């Protein structure tokens, strides 16, 4: 059965939103060693605000010239831009070409990448804020199935740190996060 990436995107956005609402220290460190909680949330908000423009056929330069800036109220900005992105995903055919800064991909591929990014960063935000780190099983499974064929190449993309060693019997969420350089084990 094919993954319903629209449903996964909406679930990932809801999960991230729950963690954004729980932030009390915007300067707290995150598992992304160079980012504070504020930096992490701004990054994910920033990614969401591009989506509606890119899904309408704008190339990266056109979208950049017409994109709305992020305000200081990050919970409100998350709600606004995540809602706009979700609406855009629901209305874009999966084969729509999306002109990113470095490549042209289908909307379906972009959706999968964006959903995976939000999922991983949801855990980062949960770890940073001391909130529930458990991600929905169906979301973890979908992102794992997307990442698994790429495991050997993920660190080489420069988007992720070197994988963390875990046992083959580790829970799927721990293994998923490990391939992105995150140590999600409880004793980590």
C-alpha cells in the first residue's frame, strides 16, 4: 500500500506544532549543535513559507522575491505558514515540477522530503524542550521507508551528521534518528 504523504505531512506538522507550543526557553540548545530552539523553529517555519510559492510553479528566485518575512511570534508564524503549506500540498498535483535552489523535483518528492525534515526536527524540538520525544509510529515507518534506501548516502549530502551506531534490535524511531546522526537512546 502506498504511503499517503499528504496525511503524513499533516501529522508531522501537527506533531511539530505541539512541540512549538511547549517551548518556554527559545535559547535552549538543540541536538542540532549550532542551533538554539529559536533557530530550529525559524528553520522549519522558513521551509514552510516557501512551499506555497514553489508549488505554484515559481522558481526559487521568483519565490524569494515574493516571500513574506518571518515575524517574531514563532508559535503564531508556525501556525500561519504550516497551515498555508498544508493547503498548498492538498492542492498540488504530485507531478508538479518544483524549482528548488539546486534542482527541479516533483511535488511528490518535495512533499516526502519536507515531511521527513519536519519529522526529524520534531524530535529535535522535543529533546530540546524536554517534551514527549515519541513520534507517531506510522510517521516513523513512512520516513524510515523513504530513508532506508538512502542510508549509505545521507551523511554525504551534508544535511545530516554521520550515523550513530545502534543495534539492529533498536526501536525503529531510534534507528531512523540514528541514520541522521541523532542519538535518540534514552541513556544518550
